[in-house]
C-alpha cells in the first residue's frame, strides 16, 4: 500500500505540474474514534481542457484546529505536490473562523470563497427560528414520522394502504426523518409527509394510536412551507456539483432563488411569514455575494450569465476592471494579434432559472462598456449576448480561443472554480467506509493512503 501511495502521489504531482490554476476545497471532520482530519481536493483543467478533480489528501490532525495550524497543514499539502501559492485561484471552505484565518494566512482573503451550499443550508433554519406556529407544526409531523419509522406495525399498515391503491412493492413510499446536519432533510421530510398524508391518516386511524395528524389548515401550512423551501433545496443541489464548475452560477442562483421567493403568493398567514423570513435570512447570508472577487469574476466570464444577474452596476464595473487588468498582465507575457471572433449562440432554458431567462429576454445586457476604457476583446465579449444555459462554458472558451486570445486565457483560470466545499466533504464519506468500529486501529497515515488510493482515477490503476 505504501508503495502504491508513493507511486500515485508522484503521478498526480506530474499531472499537476502543467496546471496554472488550482481551486482547492477544504474541510475538517472526525472518524468513529474521534481522530480528526483535514480533507483537501484540487480542481483544475487538464491539458485537453476538461475539468478534473483530485484528492490531495485526508491529513490527520493532532493539534488544536487553530487557523495557524490548519494554514500550515494546507501549505504542507501544496508543497507535497509542488503547487505554487501564486497558482491557487481560490480556496473554498465553510465559514468557520479557523478556516478563514487559514486561507488568509496561506493565499489571502481575496481568494477565499465561503461554501455557498453551507450558507444556503442555514437559510431555512434561520427563517424558522423566530417563528412560533410553524416550528410546532413541523415538530408534530416529525413525531409522527419518528413513531412510524420505529414501529414495524405502523410501517406495515402504511405499506398496506399504498398496496390498496395499486402500488407495487418496488414503488412503495416511506416516510423520511430529517437530520439537523443533513442539508435539505427538513424539506424532504415534509414533502414526503405531505405527499403521503392520506396514507398516514388512514394508518393512524386504523392502528388506534394516540398520534394525531395535523389539522387541515396545518397541512396547508406544511404544504406551503415545502413550496417555499424548494427553491433553496434546488439551489443547494445545483451548487453541490463536482463534475462541472459551479463558481459562475453562484450569483445567478442566489438571485434566482430570491426572485422566485418574491414571486410566490402564499395564502396562509404562516406561509406569508415564512416567505418574509426566508427572504430576510437569504439577504443576510448573501447580501454581499457580488463583492466576492473570485465568484464575481467567474460569473462575468461565464458566457451563460455575464452581467445579467448583477444587482449592483458598480460591482459589475469593478469586476470588469479587474478582468481588464488580468488581461493586461497576460498581454505583457504573450503579445497576441487580434483575430476574428466567433459569435456565441443565444438561447433560453426553463425551471429554477425562469428569472434568468426573463432577464436575457429583456436584453438586460446593454452594451455600456466603453471601448476606450477596456481591452477590445473584453468590450466585445461583454457586448455580445449570452449563450444557452445548458452549454458548457469551458468548451465555449476552448472554441473561441482564437477570437479572444487574451480573454480566454484569463477565463480558463476561473472556469474551474467551484462554489461549495462539498467535494472535500465527500472524502469523509469515503473515510467513513474505511474507518469503522471493526477497523478502528488504522492509523491516520494509513487512512489517508487508503482514501487517496480509493479516489484516484481508474487510469492510474490501468498503468500498473
């Protein structure tokens, strides 16, 4: 195992040698024996311009998780793979003060991105906390779900009710229990509970339990609550992807969620209160999202969005100015002659993104960038329309590289930005399968090796 680990880390070091833009995700977690680890993943573009991700390690921690200590562990990991700090485009972590300090000491706060999925997951709990009626109704539904899941008799009753309606064994629904640490779990529990309310009511009635189903008006409140939570659930799923870059979608997604919530028309007073509370919590979490340099640049350089979703014209102009300075730096490295530009396609796509399509349709992208102020490539790019939302921005920049020789180089350094630290958290799911109660004598170093070997690409093993 040690030999394979050494061989594959050298192979990964070789693969990363030609990469000039690294986006890291970091997170801490503990195993069943309370050994803590720092998980680090790297996201980059391969020589054939394809998004790749690699695990740098799940490093055991043996000191207090201070910002200084975590920063040193992160620096050590980068040195192991000969990754220059100047080549790190962004580091994505949760909002813990120790993580913020670690990134600040390593690459600077301007390259730090707080996990948007984490922030989004806190919006619903933040909104429910000051409310009085709805949390009590949710608690009542939770008690019913808990009782049914703990009782074989009630579970069998629930299955029989569904079979009477013609459901097959493979299509039987089950009630889901929420978990405070699991994103979207409250939504999933309530959605399933509301969808199965008739089966649950019959089950409780026939089993003579003391549990009471929520009243009709309370069920209406739960139904409205799930509808209001759904945009946030969709946003978290959208931003938790690992096989596609999500950095450029953060600002558009958060604005689409806000607008979708604003357009909803709940009937009940409780639903209206929840709508107001969700919007307030969303504003608190994402009020300054356009000021994050990495996310703002990624959005402008995403040909599907550009400036469409920027609420502040000043923020958009500031970011465009930074991109222009990046281009001038590239020009000093490599002087390129202007070439003919290939026009991108215009288009649209529905769903959570309805507001985005509305903005595009209304031609929000007015050409107000002064050609005298910015590089001609940047001016031309901003002035053109957006492309279809389901198109790949990486392939777009690959195809227009000759038309935008300088801008495409800058864009490629931000095409690999991810908006969440989910990739590093997924490492701990793998680690949880490695370290179990029956395998709790594994050392932290061996856990790191096993997780690394389990996550390397298949073609590494094919070379053996």
